[in-house]
C-alpha cells in the first residue's frame, strides 16, 4: 500500500496517554500540512534498532519522550548545540540517511512564558528547582534569554553543582539547597518530579512575592500542588506545563515542516481534553 502522507510519530513507553498526536493533528490542520502523526511504543531495549526501522519504513521525524530522551541523544549522527548541552533529545529528523537531534523542551517553555504569559526575562531573577534531566533539557534557552540571574536549587546539591558546570561557558549559574533560599524571585520554575509523588518541597514563603510568576513544568487537570502553594502566598500567577508541552511540539513542527503553528487555541483544546 502506498503511504501518501508524510509520517511522524511520538516514541515512548508507556505512550498511550500522550497528547502529542492530538496536538500535531491540530497543527497539521491549522497549517494545511499533508502529514500523519502517530504514537509508537518502543520496547525498552535497543532504541536505535527500532528507530531505524521507523525511519527506513518512511518516517521523516519523531518526538521522543520518557524514558528514551537520552537514548535518542546517543542515537544521533548530528546534534543541535542546544541538544548537545541538554544531554537529551526530544526531536529527531531523518535527513539523507542521517539522524539529526534537537531539543525543543526549553524553547517551548520560554515561548510559553514570553508569548502566552507576557513574561520578560530581562533583569529578572530566575530560580529553578531540581537538577535532573528535565532541568538540564531546558536550561540553554533560558540562558539565551539572559536574565539577571539563574539559581538552581536541588535536594541533592552536588547534582546542581554538576549541572552548573555543564553550562559554565554560557552562564554563571548559582547553586544552593532548598534551605538556603530566602530572597524573593521573579520567576520560580519547578523542574523536580515531586509533583508525581505528591510531595511538598521545603521552601520558605519569603521567595514568593506579589510579582512572582510560578511555572510548574508538570501539568494536570487541577492546579498542581506547587502552583497552589505559590498562589496561596500571593504570587502574581502560577502556570502549569501544558503550554510548554504545546510549545515544544510547535518548535518540533517548525523544524520538520518549516512553518510555526499558533499555540494559543491548541493549549485551550488540550486543556479541555484533560
Ligand atoms: P527528570 O527527568 O524528571 O528530571 P530525574 O533526572 O530523576 O527526573 O530528576 C528528578 C529531579 O526531581 C531531581 O532534581 C530530584 O532531586 P534529587 O536530585 O535530589 O534526587 C527531584 N526530586 C524528585 N522528588 C523530589 C522530592 N520529593 N523532593 C525534592 N526533590 C525531588
């Protein structure tokens, strides 16, 4: 059978819950692209073999999600500068028989803050909570916005120190533990996975002021525990990671198709589907 639509996919395990086929379907409609975007569940071993099978069967590009972002990074022939620093890849393209990797997670986060939340990074003090793969994946686009300062606080401070070293040639990131945090920040990003285990972070109320924006990289139907905490302290606003999800998809779509879709209506559509 002849496949007459350009083939894309999101790869993960598990993957049934993924919103990416819905999001890319809306983008394809909005920008009138002749493409099909499906969800693929890969087995946990031999990521590259399964990936090459997808590409050799006509796949043009793929998004990659948990737990394969590091495997995708290792599978690439070429990496963008951002992906190289991120140590993880969420966007793959197959170009002339070569696997090309990008990371659009941080671009999605930054675009959501700037375009949908009217946030301006200039002269702002940014605090990032967590120092795992999710935070490493978004740091370069945040650095590129040149805020006044970036502080990474983590339960295990050695991991935050190691992360600061990765980016040492790009920005002087301050590092500390949660208990050291006292001063107020303009933007506080929760990049820990504490939301998943429903655990409250041990943070001082003084770090949140009436101008503080909170951004939880996780998203949920209801207000996340982290955002609820910030709002109860009078934060200016608290945003969840749904806009980041839709935003990273828009950047992947742009890499593949050369057209950048509008995200606003798609964020609303995904929110309604939760
Ligand atoms: P991810 O890919 O989601 O970043 P990860 O690399 O395992 O996953 O990193 C998880 C992050 O959440 C880490 O910063 C972790 O802190 P540690 O480095 O100290 O482990 C943080 N984290 C997870 N659960 C947490 C909790 N209950 N309290 C504080 N930090 C937590």
